[in-house]
């Protein structure tokens, strides 16, 4: 590719787009993290090697239960190679233990999302993209998260997004 | 005008085919320090940021708000912001100040303040800082595995070779979108053949990428882009909230992921708001931090032509990598897309990350010839394998690769191609012939392999998704055909998503599937004699090149 061409294209493009419209603004609140269970990153991580007894699949199996033999004869199913909400919360503790609080919050949101089916996750993601949803639709998703899936942190997060999108004109214009 | 001969020679040099432009701050064509960049400031009231970098809270755009609420530690911000820029910069390069101490302080800094700190540093100081601030103790490297025809046999063979040569992560993408499931499957098998535990991804549109991950065909994701201005973010069809949700969605399925951003993207997309490239990029890094993502691919990435065209642009790229490490994130430091015709210039650009070492020096290095690279070419490719290895040897530096013999390369390429052949047969996909296996084994690129029936392949690739084929089906297919070792490797890769250990910052896997991350392999650099040093074993691997003559070669 010609770099000269790229630079020229950019200059042309920016000349065309010299005037952009700014917009107004408002507030919101961050997410909180949960209480610790006393895991120590130095002695308990990686969990698979150091604390295997704490790691269970959503179907109640241990890591040792997931063997090649069982995979071949069909005893291991796709739902057996998924992470459980409990494990995600343990990993959040490890993350907090090394001072990575935002990462820990992400893992706690993830723990809640394990309850939501794959297809619905993809739909919610699309609904959160700009101009896809009305405020009411986002609030309905938040209610669904909170009451159907007990995903309270995520529900608050989606409600916050709805407020921000409203203030910044990123809701779907009907 | 009569031509001066020397100027004729210089004009013909590769570097003079590159594009350069003078600084033009009004439109964002400036690497660092635009006069329009905000002046650092912070005001906190009742535990909430009410002003950041000269903007009052009620005027925040959605990026400002996300950063203020999720990426800034209000408990220390006023103290941190009160420090002199050079005082913070000196802490970054001072071997007597620990990484942890710097990380704690940086949590309180705003985007404009971080930019001001970085702008006091030259590239050598920045490299010293990266050496200390990189999250994982051991540096590593990532590659691209693609080809113009999406030939799956070749992807498996190239993936196997690249994994064996040392890449801990490998990324594929597509020429034709509907080929994606096959590309991912072929790379999965190639990776586990070349070196057990190699992580793979397939770069696609966000939702599809997540779907392949959920199925257990890929092991991580990276193409989750964030941007530094609200307009560009929206043009990219996302917001910090949608991207943060996506990040949690990945983690909820036990999948490692990182975001992607880079200087120049806002200029290229036409909405830089007159801000410097680095200022906008620091906002991206802080959005990533706020979203709780473990890491970021940055270093301009696919927009490298833009910073590379302006003064100090390559320095700004190093600065953005450094900023990522300061925020305690994994950095996959680009060195990927082609940006210059000059071999000298492309090498100089890469030394910035290769010498201090980053979590992934390239993201990625082309594990295929440049004509087969579907990420628009890379700064480094397979033709440079020996150059890379010899630079490692010259400088005694770990760039993540190792010399490989022709015999071992032939062996792993062949095994991967055969394994894919067996899996295709087992799953009822269009046959891979022995001739194709042979061709892929000995090929340099897609010009050396026979064409496949694309229509049939694409149909089957769609079927693979419709039938709900998962990683477990791949395990079974491999085992049934005598590839028990590979079946075990794929299963072990799937098991990573049960424990979630590899979700953590800068995680890679060793050949026994042990996680090496910035939790159990934390960078403890504190000056000479500390931090990552080449082991005797690793140094022997690097220095043993077949090109070196030995006294025993002489019969005197």
C-alpha cells in the first residue's frame, strides 16, 4: 500500500470534515466490588494447580473429571468446559489481591452473565451499541437482567448506559 | 533543472517512497503535544470526579465520563495530579522505584497528565520504563497466520511452524468472511501441533468472534476496538458500555480477551478534534482500564501510516505502549502492519519494543509470506525469520523466537496438515487430498499449494456453525484418528476456560498448559541483575544457529 496515498487521503478527508458539532453532558456512578474470601495470589494462583478443589464446572465436575477418555465417550459435554460463576468470583478475588480492581469488577459482572444464554448475550450486546435501543428498551433489558437472571451489577450498568446514551443522543431515534 | 547525482540516488531509496507530512495540529496530525490538548486538571467532590482536564462534569462526553468514573482512583488523584510531570517521569526510569509504586500513582492520573509526563521522556527513557513496567516478567511474541485463499491446510501447516518457532499467541483472519470457522479450526490444530499450549484467535466482527470463542474453536480474542473520541467510537458502532459488556461476556465464557486501539485511528476516521494522537490514545487505554479488560493491543496497529508520517510519531507509538504498561495492562505492542519501504526504518521502529521486551512484541509478526498476510501485510514476516533470530543473538535479547531446523519444520507442518485432513474427513467436510498435505508441508505460501473448491469449503464452514461443532468435536475427531496427543492438547486448551486462570493479565501457557501471567510471573525488574534474564537454556537456544561455523567444520 502506498503511504503517500494514505497520508494524502487523510488530508483530503480531514479537509472535508473540518467542522464537527460538539455536544452537551451529565453524571453516573461506578460499580462496587464484593467481599473477599481470603485467597492469596501468591499461594493460591493458578487455581487449577494450587487450589483445584475450589474449581468446579457449572455441572459440578472437577478439572480431574475432564479427561480425554470421557471426552471421547461423550461423558464430557460442552457445558462441562465452561466457567462457573463461583470460579469467576474466586478469580476476581485474585485480581483484587494484585490490585487490579477494575479487572475484578469485570470478572464479577461476568459471573452474573454466566446465567444468560449465548444468543441472548449477543442480542444484549447489539442492543447496547449506539442508536440501537430506546431508553425504555434498555431499561427493560436491565429489568430482565436483574429479575430473570439476578444480574444486579449488570442491570445497574445497563441503566447507567441508558442515561448516558440519552444525554449524549446515542439512543435510537424513532 | 539539472539533477544532482547524489539527490537522484537518495530519491530512489526505499525510505523516499514512504509518506511524510508536516504537523497539522488543527486536524490531529500531530503525534504528541497538540496546542489543543487539554491542560491536566482534576476536581473531586463527594468521591466523584467533577472536573477532568479542564472539562466540567456536565460537559463530559461519554469517554470522559467513563474514564472519570471507572479509571481514576479518586482516593489518590489529587495528590498524584499535584506532582511535577518530570518527577513522575523520573520514577518511571528510576530502578530504585518499584513497578508497584508507579502503578499505584498512575491510577490517580488523568489522560492529559499522563501525556504531559510521557512528553518529558526520550525514547531511551521510555524503553527503560517499558522494561520495568511491562506486566509479565517474561516477554513474548504473537503472529498472524492467514493466506489469500483461506486455504485451511496451509493455515494448519503455517500455524504449526510458527508455534514451533516460538509464538505464544497466533491470530488468523479471513479473506472471505464465511471461511472463518475453517480458518479458526485449522489454526487451532496447527497451533496444538507446533507447540502444545499456543493460544489462538480469529479476528472478525465482534459478535462472530465471540461466537467462535464460545464454541471452543478459538482460545482468546483481541479485535475489540476502542477509540479516543466519541464520534469515532460511535462510527465504530460501539460505546464504552457496549465494549465493557462485551468484555464481561467473554470472561463469562471463560475466554481471555484484550481490547485494541492505536494512535492515528481518530485522524484516519476524520474526528480527531484537533487533539494529539497520543492524547486520544491515552483515553483509549484508560477506557480499557475502566472496562476491566486485562490488556490492550496498541501501538497504532493498522493506522501506523499516520503517526509514522509525522515528527516523533514512532516515539508516540512507544509512549502509548508504555502508557499501557503503566496502567498495569498487558500490552500486545503492534509492530504489525507494514508502514515503510525501508528495512532500516522498520527495524528501528521495532527495536523500541524488542529491546525492553513487551508482553507481545509483535501483534503480530507475519507467520506467512507478506503476500498471504490478510492483515494488510506486516512489518515482519517469514522471510525475516533468520534476521529476527540473529538480532536476538547479536544483542542477547529475547524476542520470543528460536532458530528451527528444516527437518523439524517439515515434520510439524506435515503432521498438522495430516491432522486437519483427518478432522475434515471425520466431520464430513470436503476432502483434503494427500497431494494437498504434501504441498502444504513443503510450501512457502499459497502460490505453492493447489486450489481448493471454495464454494464447497464455504458451504461446509457454514455447516460447521449450523451443526454446532465445538472444540469437543475436534477433540473426538483427532483422537479417533490416532492423534491422541493433539486431542489432549485441544482438550487441555478447553479446560483453561473452566479454571479461568488464563483470564488474568498477560497470561500465556507453557507446553504443559501451566499459566504464566502477571500474577505468578510478575515483572520484578529493579535494575541490572534483576527482572527477566535469559536462562542458560534459552540463551543456548538463541545462539545456536546453523549458519555459524565451528572449528570442527575445518579438517586441518
